[in-house]
């Protein structure tokens, strides 16, 4: 890396304070904002402030990671002007893959800050294995809202980004027009031709994915999936995303596309079965009890062990739900979990905001899916396939039933129960069952 004495002298010339330079040096060494915050024991916002002052004083232009690249380039040319060897740092996009000891070029402004993160050891290990060792080209993480997909991938990205030349995170809840997202990706990868038509643009992107090792995260893919469609196809006008998934899943390259979604897109089902073992999907469930406890304790909540366990069980270890109910326990029950349980009965109404999220999920169901949920929701036991087939409205063609069940699994609403019998059984997740009764009453 760049000689520290040279950096110190440059900082002095530009009137950069010690704390600003400390943050800049860590950024140059490849640490992310949240990692710098952790190292310096300050808030990520304070890191951003220090970095932005540093860039200003160095008069570096550009935005996001481009700034860091421009700063590095500027420092490098000054370093060389002073008669030093040019063998230190060159982060220019064309040189990155050849000099892999360098930190990746990254654009992770949309990634969640995961400085408070618990558990997920198994999932992290499995994903790292798939991406770093097996070089999987396409992975889909799916699970209920708030279950922790973005956090998990955020943590993963911090752990594995050094394996890549380019790392970029985009959330489709911020912008989802394909042309804009593609243009963004191409520009980030240093392409001079960012204004291409969708199909040509995808070819241009694949060229980059072949030449460099890139990690692209597209979060909140559910934004572009059709409603009331058992095949979970992309919405009309968004078909280019389908082509992108197909090409990234099937063609030769050395990169990885990671997508997060409430529901597994139908295309992933097809790719998984036709490109084995390249394309993978991973369903994400709630946190383990010991890790969910850390969320509650981290907020200063106390309570009898059995009450803490009951709360976690009720909300199925869903970290968003635990955060929501924690706020209530802090404000109304003096941080005592036992008090909420003795004073009121836990219901989904306790976390009204999540009911709103579930309502939207239910509105996305096709008519047949909704009817299956109603049947399973009305029966206390697990429901067999045969029972479903016999009790579903006769207006549906029987052959449609398996696909509708598959779709409900892809939406994380029903679970298959293996009882080692000839028959297959299904059940609703407890929370979904409670909500289904209310929604369809
Ligand atoms: N492993 C974890 N450790 C600590 N907190 C977590 C963890 N995972 C998630 N959380 C908390 O739960 C919240 C919801 O998690 P996250 O945003 O990752 O869910 P999600 O599955 O991506 O939701 P959505 O589908 O709505 O995008 C986070 O804002 C964070 O506060
Ligand atoms: Mg998310």
C-alpha cells in the first residue's frame, strides 16, 4: 500500500485532520464504512462525515466509491511524481483483477449497516462455501419480510468482498427500472457504453462479469414480481430481468449475482432444476433462540427465561418482529418481557405494522393459493395432499394443485411435513395461521 509517511505529508499539505486521515487511510485499505466505525468505535455517520471532509479537502470529484478510486489515483500520481516506484497501488478498473491483493472497487451505500449482528453462522458458512469455493453464479435468498435476508447478505458481503474485484449493492425498492439499474451497474464497472438497449446492455454486463470477478447484490427482487401469479414471473415491462437471471445462471463467467426476495421467483425454480449445481436458493428462517435473545438483551430488555423464550417462540425468531415488540416493551412495560406477557395477550395486533406487511403478502396470492390457505388454516392438524385435492373447489383443474403448493412454499407461507408415510402433509407457519384466520374471517 501507499507509504504512510507520504500519506502523512499529503494530509498536512491539504490541512486534513488526524481523525479525517485515520478514516481515509482505513477506506484506502479497503475497509467499509461500518468496519471503520467498529474499528474507531464511532457511529457510521461520523465515519461518513470524516471521509467526506477528507475528500473535500483533497478536492476529489465523483460520488460513492468513485471518490475513493479518484483519490487513490491522485495519490498514486503524486507519489510517482516524487520519484517513487509505481508498483504500489493502482485501483483503476482495468487493473483490478490482475492485482487481486487490492481492495475491491465497491459501491455499498445501499447495504444495511450490520455493525450489530448476531448469529447466522451456518448460513454464512454455507453461502461462503457456495460463492467462494464453488463459484456459484446465481443465488437467491428468500423468506418472510423482516426475517433477516438483507442483514445476512450484508454481513456476508463484508466477509467475502475481498474475493472480488467489484462489489455492488442495489435495492430494487429504491429504483427498479431495468435500464436504470443496468446503466448503474455498467457505469460502476467502468464501462464506456452505459446507454445500451436492454439486450445489448446485458451482453456488455456479462462481458464484465467474465473479465472481472464481480459480486452484484440485487435486494428486494419481490418489487418486480407479478401479483397473483403462481409462477411468480416478473411484471410486464420488466422482462429484461428474466433474461438477466437466465444468462447469469447459464453462461460462463467468474462472477456472482445474489438476489433477495420475499418470494422465490419462478425463474429460479427453473434454473435450479436445469443448471444443477450452479444456481442455488436458500430459504431464510428466524434467528436461533440464543441469537434472538441477544437482540432482546442488546436493547436492555430483561425477564424470566421462560417468558423470553415464549416471546421468541411467538414471533418465530423474526428479528424485525422482535425489534418492533421490543419498542413496545421498552416504552410501555419498563423493559420487562414478563410484564408484557402477564398484562396482555400476545397477538399480531401487538405489532400492527407487521400485520400490514402480511396483508400485502396475502393480497399477492392467486385465488387457488388463497383457497389452499383457507383450507389448511381451518384445520388444526397437518393437511394431506389428498385431503386438499378432495376439498378444493372443483372449478380448479386438479393438475394445478402441485404448482400452487410449490408457489406457497416459495412464498414461505406453507411448510411440507415429512412423516415417512406415503402421503405428504402441509401446514401453515403458526403466525401465518393466526393471520389467515383473521384475514379470511
Ligand atoms: N442477524 C441479525 N442480528 C441482529 N439484528 C438483525 C439480524 N438480522 C436482522 N436483524 C434486524 O431485523 C431487521 C430486519 O432484517 P432485514 O432487513 O435483514 O430483513 P429482510 O428479510 O431483509 O426484510 P425484507 O424482506 O422486508 O427486506 C433489521 O433491520 C435488523 O434490525
Ligand atoms: Mg431486506
